[in-house]
């Protein structure tokens, strides 16, 4: 089936331009639909569709062009059709790019191999017979419509067979980026048409202070079907900061590059849930979230020591893709810690996301020194010692090493110094276990 079209239609997420064929006028088979991108023909475009499975040896063939369903958000001119014919002599496919393989049916090509020219450029011959010639676009041709000329190999001086405006060279088309967001080292799939059969480059492009920045991506797969021109690319997200990026497909200067605007967002890791939120040293913890990365991320416990932020690395046992991490609790004093997940893009922190519980069963004496007690009550030892000296001097005694009772420390941890805490439950803190600090006094030691 051959015709020329002048079609303007929105992508098939919203508007649907379709072609159906029938041998009886009741049972219809769809043979074409507009792609996901907008079609905006600026000239008459040759189209050839293979309908032989439906129309071959049929006395009558029915063809219908439809425009439905559509929406009203944007207006396009729709179908314009000319020079429609059903024939056994045609060039198929009628559009393609570097690497496309074509078939031309007819007669009088002669049995000896000749030449096929497109726009004056000689093409690679794949098969030659008197009624069929198969060839490949092995050279880069300008975009647009071209005549196809067959020069028979015999007899000498035989006239050329010309199919005027028989083929159109297309630029690459990005139809879909299957994962619209991800992080470093993720594999992303681009689907489209007319990427060519020669491996090219993929870039993530963004703007920084008015200047366009391109990050080159590792391409793991570059494929195009030489008949249908359907194309697919796999690429790896490079190590970079979080950005909203355009995806650029560049077929290594063999063809015009194409850009998918805002097609991909590089994301920082996102912590969603930690299970469990409290565990002992050596136990395994699971972090659920997003964009942890295909490459194993790092996990840290963050805390403050001597008024300086510090972090402790955790052993990551399993990195299960983008949404789950399993790690082992490191050896740390009991207390509350921030959970930090870092990958090659950035990091995310869940403040106070993990509690290291007390290990009272390992303590032989119920009395603890300030250093042993600090993880329980998160006391600054310098402030505590200053307070201790003041209290001892007031009592006329020499400074003595204070001690804490573990039962009261456990109570203190559970109460978290709530305002409802009764004064009689105050933590005894000086060497004399019977002594006690007023509520406001020990609250100030935090």
C-alpha cells in the first residue's frame, strides 16, 4: 500500500491517527498508528505499508484512515492523503536512516547485479534478482526525500529504473525514556526510531549559570531493527549531582542528534523506613527507600562528640537495587544516632533514625562512672564535671568521682527529661548516692 501524507497530529498519548485494512469491509486490521511524539509533516511524505497478509489475492481491499480518540487541549490539522494505491511494485520501507535495509519489487532489474543509487549515493547491495532488489543505506544521506535509481547490470546501456521521491531519510526520534528518574550507575532505557545501526553517544544535559553542561553516559546497548527502524538504547547514569536533565542521543555525527527535553532526573538517595529502629551490635537492619543506586551505597551512623559532628561506617551486607539496603549495626555506645545513606550522587540523612539500646545485662555493678553513663543520658562531661566541682565545693568537700545508678539511668532514658518528671526521681550524681540534684540543675547538664 503506497500513498503520500501530510499529517499533523499530537503524540498517541492524547490523539490517535490510525490506518485499518480489510478484505471484506467488516473485519478490520490496524496496520499503522502515529508514534508517541507529535508528527508535524512540513511536506508530502511517501509512505509504504506491507498489507500482503490481508490484501494478497483479494478481489477487493478496503482501507480507512481514522482520527479517534482525540482531546481538545491542542489543535492539529490531521490527515491529508494523496496518490493512494495498492501495488506489488514498491520500495519498502519508505523511510529510514543509516543502516536501514530496503526491498524494491518490480520487474526488469535483470539477473546480473547492478547498482542502486539514492540521491546520487551508491548503496550496498544485499540481494539481486530480476523482480527484487534488496539494499542497505550504508552511508550517511541528507535528511529529506530522495529519488531511488536502479541501474540493471545487463544488458549494457539498459535504461535506469527510477522511483521518484521513493524514500525519506529520517532524523532520530525519542519516543520514551522508560525510567524518568534514577541515580548514578542505574541502567536507563531509551526507546524510539531511526537511531541508526552505528553506536553513538548519549548525554545528560543541564544548565548551570546560563551554560549548558553535558555529562557523557556509558552506552551498553545500541540497537535498531534494519527493517522497521524501531530502536533501543541502554545507558548508565554517570556520577553527578542531582539535576533535571535533557537526554541527548548523538549517533556519532553520522546523523543529526536528538534531544528529549527534561527527560530524566538524577536523584539523591531517599530514606523511607528503617526496620527495626533499635538493635544491638552485630544485628542486621533494613533501610527501605528510593534511588540508593545499582552500585552498593554506604551507610553511616552520625552523632556529635565534643561538639563536633562525627560518623561511624556500617558494613553493608546486601544492596538490593534502588529500594533496599541491609547493613550491620557497628559497635557504638548506646544512644540515638542519625542514619546517613551516601551514594555517588549525594546523601540523605534520617535524623535520630536509630537507637542503640542499653546492655544492662553486661554490667556487673549497678553504679557507672560519668564516662560510662554519658551514652545513656547524653551528658557533656565537661559541663557535668564543672557542675560536680561546684556542688562539692559548696559542701566543703574535695571533688570526688561521681557515679550513676543504672536503674535511674534507664528511667532517665525512657522519660527523656519530660516536664512531668517528678523532682523526687531526680538522678543522684555525686559520690554520695543519697545526694541528689534539683531537676533544673541536672536538666542543664544535657
